[in-house]
């Protein structure tokens, strides 16, 4: 729009004393500024700054006005739009790291709004596409999350006066279905075009052989060109749009050479049609569009399947639930459950929502989430969470939270978000394919120039052939896919992996560091002997009630076995000294429970007799435990734990694959040695009496050697070491806590999970490697033949 036209708009609004943005009449006090409010003023400034003045022109032609802008809107931060909750429900991944979503907007009312909103990519770098559905008041946005956050785009929309309002239900599936439908339509059009062009091309070749009249031939050539162009500009336009984005945001990807090839081919085909001589190309070009589109559809279908495979975690909650309404029980889909609904959960069923028990008494197994292995007794008034298992009786539960708002929902989200994050190999392949595109483009210029000089008639043939045969698909597209599939497959087998880099690191053999209690042993300790009175057992049970260590569980269980009840006295000021023991206060008494080192550090007195018992337990291979009250030991106990049945075999098989082992235990040296030898380890590989800090230090030390260090341990007690290792694998402690420090959680609680993830890692990296080599060889071959002119487009 010309400056003159803008001035007229401004002028006319001045005359009527109307707001320059929304056109509403203004109070005389506002008339000097030209705007009715500051919101309108900033929207106007923004639109003009972006050179989008045409908006006002359009508005005027449509006889409408824009809505006044509420200045408060632009103050919102829209952080929700960047949260995993929004992502898992509303965002779908596209190829090449782009993502798509739909937002509902308030304030869209005419074609001028649509025009302005679809210029969003121009205003917010990183937003690649914006499409408005005026009828439904929605905007579909495609963006590159590495470049811009969705909240930034929403803020821009707010500044323009459009308010982003939440879409009620999950839009992800709808979006996916729509995308698939669009893809199919495009493929069908491309297929039809390509079929027709082929037929005409055949007729042309046949005609040339049989001496068809020149004007008929020319007619066929026109028809061929016309249909070919339909295919290129219709379904094929996606490559041109991609190329435009690549140029505009300086992120070279494969659409660039493809579009260039299609463009050069089409241009020389068109030239040849008009000049009446030479090759037409449109048969090859339209076939190419068709095949490329089919390839893309397959790829995005696979990618979505991979994402859904990661969704398996969400299947930890049941698909249908029993809702009680008006005294009747009905079966409904979990998605339709609302906060406040009364649900009935039978025994052995998984709790579907976070809620409060209103009827029934039962035991709930929360081990997946929290790692608590002893079932929890729940009664009316108690809170329970989705994903836990109702063990014994029917319960009625009032819904407090559903879906992503539940604890298990948060967990699913964090895993899914990590899956979207890029593993180093993906970033590497992204970079390589960027370089590759530049190399292909440069080569095509050199080849074009050389042939132009050698033989002016064929230079375009050569360039088109080169641009089209070069294809780094294996790098740019197949790598993320291979990783996503690897993560998905593992999730199905109960191995939850946070992030693709763990897979990459596990593909090369390295050092596996094992914790003892609960990792190579079952972690189901039991008290073998108890030398002390019942009171000291109760103190210990009360203090240990706050710990999830296998020893704590053993003490609690022993108390309930002896008394058939829970401790009646509660401990306060409970402190956990990870790897040492627990302390707390019961009434006026200070209680310490732990190993000998812990007793010494707390200054507790141990009698000769007690020390003798302690040493006797050690020699018989049992873990000793002291209970002290007011700095004097009152009881000595011994605990037993058995090796996981699969442990020895798993270690042997991994050893054959080239992995080496070390065991670090916080337990007594003697016990550690016994267990380690049972596992088949040598004395030099075993260290006992290592504090959590010691474990961390050892890991850091070994990391310096450069080989991958994998720590397998307990999600709670070994958190620091798990986090420090190249890959942390948690086998106990519940998914929720474990995945904060570890990269992997073995939900099925078997060491075989380590083997399975290593296998998956190797397979994934093998697939990636094979693809890369194959694609490299293919490209060298294809580019050479095309450059030398042996390959016809
Ligand atoms: P490991 O490295 O073998 O898994 P931990 O580091 O978990 O062993 O624990 C080391 C030692 O610390 C245990 O053998 C025990 O003596 C003591 N300990 C740890 N936690 C507790 C607890 N909750 N109650 C009593 N003792 C504990
Ligand atoms: Mg442990």
C-alpha cells in the first residue's frame, strides 16, 4: 500500500475522530493521539513496523474495522504453551524437527484478520507457517522449536489484539488425522497427474516414431506441460514452500535441491514446449513429485507410530472406567472422566485418576511410581494416584485430577519431552545434511557451468539430474526416526528411556558399575536375627517408616510380623543419612538406626557383646544393623538378601559383548565381597563400605578414562552416582524419583532390561550407520553419473 493511501486512512480517521487502529469514535481527550487506547496504538505501530499497512487497506475495502486491542493482553506470558502438558495434547511432530499445533483465537472477524495473521512468520522468526480457519476461529502454526517458543508467537498475537484461548480437548489426534487426509489428497492428485503425463509422454514417443503430424505432437506437448505444471504447483508446491523456508531461515535442508531441481526442470521443460523442440521432463518431474510425497507420507506415518509407541506409558492407566452416576455404574472412556466424577475400581484394577477414596478399604501397590514395595492401606478420605494398583477390595474414588494433570501423566510427559529432544547423533546428522545440501548446490553450479561450456544443449539436463538424484534421506530423516523407534520399542518392554543420547552412549561397550543392595540383590531383605527387646524394634520401625531402603522395609515388615500392627509411636525430626542409616526422635528419646560406622559417627556406645554379635553376623555373610537409643545401642540385628536369579547370567552375557564390571557397595566390605564373588566378579572389581559420595567420586574418576561409564543402581539411594555417569540406569525406587537422576528406568525390575536396552542401542546405531554409508555411496555414485551426463533426468 502506498504512503498516500495510508495517509488517506489516517486522514479519514482523524476527520471522524476515530481510532486509527480500530476505527471506534474517541473521546476528545484521546483525539490528539489518534488512538482510543494504548493497545490499539501498539498494534498499529507493530503492523506498520512490519510493513503490513496493507491490512488497513484491506479492512477499509471490506468495510470493517479491527477490534480495539485490550492492552492487558500483551502482558500475558503464555508459559503454558511451552509446557509438556500442552505439547502432549496439542502438538504433533513434522519432519525435519518442525512441529505443528492449532490455537483458538478470539478476535478474528474478517478476511483482513486472516491476511494479517497469516503474516505471522514474517513477524516472528522461527514460525514457518500460519494458516487461519476463519470459520472455526483457529490458527494452525508450524514452527521450529529450536528457534522460537510457541509462547513468543502467542505474545505477538496478543499484541495484535488476538487472544489465544485454550482448546478444550486434545487436538493432537484431530490434527494428525487432518494431516494424513491432506497428504492422501495430495498424493492422489500427484498420482493422477503423473499417470496422465506418462500416458501422454508414451503417446508422444509413439507419435514421434510413427510420424504423427507436427501440430498434433505440439498439442500433446502442451497437454503434457499443463498437467505437469498442475502437479508441480499443486502437490509439488510443498517442496517450494520448504525451500523458501530453508532460504528464509537459513537452515538448508533437502527441500532446497529438490525444489531447485524441479524448478530448473520445469523451466527448461516449459522453454522446450514453447520453442517446440527438445526434452519435456514433465513425465519424470510429476512422477518424482508423486514418489517423494509417498516417501514423506510413509516417513511421517512411521514417525507418528514411533511417538505413539512412547505413549505406551499412558497405557498404564486403563482405557475405560466405571463411573457411578445416579446410583448406576456405567462404563465410559477415560478421556470423558471429569473432575468430581465418582469412579468404581475393582480389585486388581489400575486406579485411573488421581482422587480421594470415598468408599471401601483396600491395599494399593504404588511401586511403579514411588518404588514403595509394601502395599499401602487406604480408607475413605485417603488420596490415591493414577497408575497405582488396587490390590484387594473394590473402591469408590472421587476424581480430583485426570489425564496429564495426574502424577503418572507428568511422568509420561517428561519421558515424551525427552524423546523429542535431540540426541547428539541427530544434531550431527542435521548438520551433515545441511552441509550436504550446500555441497550439492555448489556442485550443481559447477556441473552446470562446465556443461554450458562443453555443450550448451544439455547443461540443464545435467543440473536437473544432479539435483534430483542427490538425497541424504538416511541422514536427515531416518536418524531421528531410528532413535524414536528405539525409544518406543523399549518403552513397550518396560524400559523407560529419557532421551536418545542414552541409546547412543550404550551402543559402545564400556564399564558397568553396579550397586549391590537392591541392584544385583533382590532388595527384599528380611531380618534373620534380632537381639534386643520389642521396644527397640518399635523405635527402629517408627524411624524407618520414612525410608525406602530395603533395610527399612525389612525392619517394618519384621515389626508387623511380630506384632501384626503398625508402630503406635511416630518418630519426628527423621533424618536419612543415605548409605549410613536413619535417625529420629520418639517422644524424648533420640533414636539412631544404621551400620557400625554410623554408630561411631553419632557417638553411640556399643558393648563388647554387641560388637561380637556384629562380627559374627559379618563372618556368616549377613548384613548387621544396630539400633541405638540416646546414644546407647539397644539392639543388633542381621539381614539377609539374595542375589537376583538372572544377575550372574546377564553379567556373563554382557562380558562376552565386551563390557567390564565393577561393584560398589555401601555395605560392609566382607558382605560386598561375598555377593560380588557369587556374581562371578574378581576381588579387584569389588569395593565395599563406599559412601554415596565415594560412589560419585569413583564414577568421576573412571569417566576420565574416556570409556562410557554406565551406573546401575537404586533411583533414590544412588541418585548422585546415577546422574554423574554417562548413562544412569535405575532399577529400584520408582519411575518418578528415578528418572530425575537416571536416564533409564527398568520398570520390570529385572537386570535383563540392561541387556535389552544395550541390544536396542546397538541395533539403532547399526541401522543409522548402515543408512548413512548406503546413502553416502548412493550419493557419490548418483552425483558422479549425473555430472558426467550418463544419467537422464
Ligand atoms: P549398597 O551400596 O550396597 O546398595 P547402600 O549404600 O544402600 O548399600 O547402604 C549402605 C549401608 O548403609 C547399608 O548396608 C546399611 O548398613 C546402611 N543403611 C543405608 N540405609 C539405611 C537405612 N535406611 N536404615 C539402616 N541402615 C541403612
Ligand atoms: Mg543400593
